C-alpha cells in the first residue's frame, strides 16, 4: 500500500472516530431518540456491517472475539451514549480520549513499562488538565455526564488492550460487536418504558454504527499494521480537536477558555508520554 493511500485511509478513520461523537450528540440533542435505543441501533448496525466485511474478505466463518471484550465494548457504547445527553461534543471527546489513554498508559506502567522523567511530567500535566476541566464552575461539564464518559473511556481502553494479538481484527471485532449488540438489546428491553424513537434519531444511530463505527474500525485496523506504534498513538491526538470542530460547525457549540487550556494540557501531556519510548523495569 502506498504512503499516500495509508495517509488517506488514516485520515478517514480519524474522521470516523470523531464522527461518532458528533453523530451521537446531534441525535441526543436534536432528535427524540433515547440513549439506550441509540446504543442498540448503533451496535446492531455496526455488527451487520462488520459481519459482511469479515464474510466477504474470505476469512471463513465470521466471528471470534469474546464475551469479556464484548462487555467492555457494550459498557463503552452505552456510557458514551448516555454521557452525550448532557456533554458537548468537544468536552465529551476530550474526556473520552483522556480516559482511554490514561487507562492504557496505566496498564503499561503496571505491567513493566517504566516512565521516564519526561513522561512523568507529561502524565502530571494531563491529569492537571483533566482536573482543570472538571473543577466546579460556570463552564464545568455536568458531573454525571463526565463520570459516564470517563467510564466509557476506561471501558474502551480495556477493550483496546484486550484486542492486542486477539487474532484477525475483522473477525474479532465482528464477533465482539455481535455479542455487544445482544447486550444492548437486553438494555433496551429493560428500559423499554423510556424508549423514544424517530426517523432522524434512528438515521443518526445507523450512520454512527454502520459508517463511523463499522467502516471506521475496519479502515483503521487495515492501516494500523502499517503505522508505527508512536505514529498510531500520536495521530489519535487529533480526534478530540476534530470532534470539537464538528460540534462548532454542525451544532454551533462554543469553545470555552477552560476547554482550550484543558485541551492543551491533556493532549500535550499525553503526547509527551506516548511519543517517548518507555523503558522496561528490568533494564
């Protein structure tokens, strides 16, 4: 695959990741759909697209994955949807991304990666940025929404860690989405008295699942082996910023000084960690 094609597909996947935040926020703010229904439709449509991709790729019977990974995927998707009932697109994406990276960095440290002084400074800077974002004040995001999005980020971090070396990405992701979709159907059944549906909301949920999730993940996993680990981590730094721009453009959401300061601290701090090669404790 040529370098230009890799770059093009990488940009597409990043737009898809940011698009999930924009689509979810639009649906839950501008339409009647409820969080559980959005989650269910998103996961079901994503599962269908990924199943077709895995089957058409000639990889044998689609499937794979595990219930443990599916539970992590379901928790991410459900918490993500309910968080966006109250959070702005930009704030939700920033909290989500920070929580994902913090989870993976912490896991690396606990399993043998020794953080250098520059990385420790970066981690401290990112944590200070998160504290600054969440401190009470007129522009502070809602507490419940922030907790839910942190939970979504932790769950996605766990899902990503479990996916390392789990097998063929298309088959594994397809299997996990199918299982997570079943869990989402159970959630919708439990919350059936709160179900609200309309055509625009359903359309946004399908777009989030089939395009931003299904096709987005398929594209990302196709280029991931061609990217260096540091490159893959660093390009994802752009996702919250792309989501923020999408929120401004589509929903007219304002960007506060608090968000700008927190973004610089969180994204800059994480960049200091992921772009520096950690040392092994045994070294």
